[in-house]
C-alpha cells in the first residue's frame, strides 16, 4: 500500500520479551516488591485484630522505614540549623590533632591528638597552627548539578567504587548500579539522590591528586536536598547517606558537623533495627547482609571518630546482636540467593570492614577504661591488651595479617588496619612516654616500674613501625587525597612520640634513632603537602617542637597554595625554605634549659578538656594532673 500510493509509512518495530536470565531476574525482583507491598497492605488491615505482639518481632516486610512527615505540613526546602560550633569561621581539623584553641572546637578528650599536642606546647593553648578556611571553602559556586554530563557522573561513581568502596562497603555495588542505571526502580523519596550525590562527592574528593573544590560544589547541592522534613522519613538509603556525609565532613575538617551527622545516622539506624538480627524474619539473605554491612560500617566510623576526638561512643556495642559482615564475593550472594555462601578464605571487598568491626569490639573495653577516671595503670593496660587486643590479632585471617602480601587493590585497606591498631596502642601507652620525658627534663631519677617501662617501649616501637610503614606506603602508592588523609592522620600522631622523647632526652642512646624517625616523618610530610594542605601545619608543629635538635637539613616544603593569605613564615622559617640545623650539643642543652623554664604542667588539665576556658569558668578535669603527680 505504501508503495502503491507513494506514502512514507512507519511501522513500530516488533519486539519480543527477551528470554534471558537478566530479564527474568528483573521481573522476579519487581514481583517480589509487589508481593511485599501487598503483604504490607494486608498487614495494615489485620493489625487492628492483633492484640499481642512479640517484643522484638520482625517487620512484615524487609524494611523498618517510616514516614512521620504529615501531609498538613507542606514540604519545604529547609536548611540545616546553625551550628554552635560555627565551623565555617573556626580553625578546625578533622584529625583532632592540630586544634589547640580552647574555644568552639568541641570537646576533645584525653585520647585525642590535640590533647597530647597541648601538653607539648602549652604556649599555643590559645593558638592554632597557621590555617583558616579560605574563601573557596566558605563560598560555593551556585551551579545546578543535576544537569552534569552523564559520563562525568559515571566517572565520579566509578571512582567511589574503585577506591573508597574497597575499604568501606556501606553500599551494595550491584544493587546501586542497577538503580543508578534504572534497570531496577530506585527507592522512593529523596534519600537515594542524596546518597548518590554523596558518593559522587566522595569519589571526586578521595581520588583527587591535587587540591580542588569540585567536591564542595557537589556537597553544597547535597545540603540543598537535605531538610528537616526528610529526617521524618526513615530509610536505609538515608542512613547510608548520613554515614558517608559524616565521614566526608571529617575529612573536610568539619569534625563537629561530622559528629552531628554520625549521631543522626546512628539514631536512625537503631530506629530501623539495623543493630538486630530478628529470628524468623522472612528477608532475603542479601537484604539481611546489606543491613549488617551498613550497621558495622557506621559503627566503625563512629567508634574511630570518637577515639579521634576522645569522646564517648555513640553507636552502642552492648545490646547489639547483628552478625558481622560476611567475608564473601558479591557474585556469590545475589538477590536470587536463598542461602548464605561459604567464606572463600581470601581477601574480598568485605574483609576490611569485617576486620575493623572485630577490632572495634575488641578494643571497646580498653577505650572505655582510657577515658574514665582514674587513669589506668601500666599493669592494668598490659592486662587489657593481653585479654582484648592480642586475641584479635591472633584471630585475624592470615591473608589479612600484618605480614601478609595483599593485592594492590587492597593495599590501602590492609595498611589502614595496621596503622589503626598501632595508633590505638600508642594512645594506650603514651602517658608513660610523657611521664618518663618529664622525669628526664626535670633531672629526676628514672625509677619506673617494669610495667611502665614495658608500656614505654611498646609505645616507642609502635610509633617507629608506623612511621616506617607510612613512609613505605606513600613511596609506592598513588598520591590521592584519601590515602594522603589517612597517612597524615596516623603519621603525625606517631611522629609526636619521638619528638617529645628527643625534646627532653637529647643525650639518650636512642636519640639518633629518634632523629631518623623525625627526619623520615618530615620528608613524608613535605611530600604530602601537594595533596593534603594540613601536612604543612603538621610539618610546622614538628619543626617548632624539635627542629633545633635535628642534625640534618629540614626537608623543603613544596610550594603549594601560594595564594593562601594565611601562609607566612613562622619563627622557624619553615615556609621560607629548608634551613640547616647543626648538631651542637651545647646548643641543644641550652634549648632544653629554656624549655625547662616553661611550666608545662599548667596545661595538663586541658588533656581532658582542651577547649576549656582558662578563666576557670568550666569545671576542670584533674585526671592527668593526678597521674603525672604520681611520678
């Protein structure tokens, strides 16, 4: 007909339903969701007839979500409340190691690096090392990110899964990618989009090799999506998003904002029942496993951050009976799986989060004791380590042990857990390093107990091994911001140990080894500056503490961020270039004599309350004073 009447005819192409496993899986998943919705509606109809419920009965569907936002209140964009910490104007750092200012830094307890640093530098109690937020940090470009090119968004998500996800798999990659590609429906509401943008921001930030602000533009868009109304709608996606936002904010030097987001995530997670494995719950193995991964990733973030800040734990361990994440490959547990696979006994994406969760459980009794009064003795700490920490180390799988050789993909995750447990032991034992250093400074006889000497030796050995490990790692890895953040965090705390030892015991037989450790640390810090600007401040602190005692040239800092108005030359000449220090022993002695004239005990109280006002307006904690007075 078309040819006869010379018409241009278009016919729809005939298509058949593809008889593939993939399509069948999609249909089955949609059917499962429809059946779950029907069960939910039936449950709502029959709920009035039910009078007795088990106290911890499982939900009728696979989620504990809720929606407390009433229709009578129209949705509004909303804004996050103004923080009393006012982190847009304050000088803070996500490592809690450089913030020595007393005001508006938030509580930083005895376990924090800032508390340790303030003991070393009491004169800096009202000062913070040379950095304030730049205009780029305070003002975001007003762009509408939903219109970004698809391939750019894809690369951001790919970057997230390639690097960050390997250490912290809070999101199930196959499920998210299917939702992202709209192969399966995305969760309703705005939570999923917040999660997606947060993952994109982390993908940009963590894989960047230079200092840039693209991730800040993404996060600015995320804040525009967040509202109080959204918090009235509980969902797994929102817990994931809030957890990732918390970790992102800490790495962006907004620790108190991170702390608040973490609290929101923890409360919502418990309201969703993520901390429980309910008996008889008809939920797929994959859904149950995803819940466990979310809970334990949130927990290790929260516990790690609280150790960083010296604060009590938010995510509880008592009353939590959800199982640890399984060490399995994604291909072995899918939406169609009816049972759990066996452990392959090799490294997987979930090895790191499982190992860190076990570490958090093992060290929790020790941490609670560390932040409690009175401070534990060396004997008690050694007993706690033998009872809690040593079994964890022995039970760590051989393929993820400290001596294991792991594939390059997992090298960072493997290194972090080694740095973390050594850092924790340094936190345990560094009070005994301080005690011995002050004894040496005051010329008092070293009459420490055998347990105190053992604690001292363990702290020094952990610091040394951490410095060596980080130096080797940084020399062989890609210089990206995620690696740089963790390397700086653990390196700086480790470097302070030989610093305080050399500062007060320059004639010790161990002094040459301490100098080597400090030199190594300064070289790594100089290399880190290009990727992590906070390394400049850490370099400055170490030079100001013991630069005069070093026998070699101080490494030249790379000329980064030359436009930073806060960058200037300090009393050590650190920004002006490398300067050579002689090994003049007499000069060192005069330096020590000058140091001895400073009564560092005046600042000891701030080890527990580093942000306390000096006017006595707040109650002061005398834990460290009692401890050091007992020398």
